[in-house]
C-alpha cells in the first residue's frame, strides 16, 4: 500500500510540474503572437510608405 501511495505522490508531482511548464509556454506563445502581429503591422506600414498599394499579406492571391 505504501508503494502505491509513493507512486501516486510522484505522479502527482510530475503532473503539477508539467502543468507549470504548459502555463509558462502558453504565456510565451501569447507574447510571441503579439510580437509577430506588431512586426506584421510594421512591415505593412513600411510597404505602404515605400509606395505600395496594400500590404501583400492583405491581398488575395490572383487565383481567388
């Protein structure tokens, strides 16, 4: 019985550690998504300032 309790304790600890990792990764992903969005906006503004019409990312491909 004691072996099972020890095993459950170790597994519980492992689950908690993995949960912490997932939470940290979720925060990092959200930050990276915001940074990518900001960089895309800057690139679109730079393209418009350079004389382009609309940002390439906002244009539909010709086959549409």
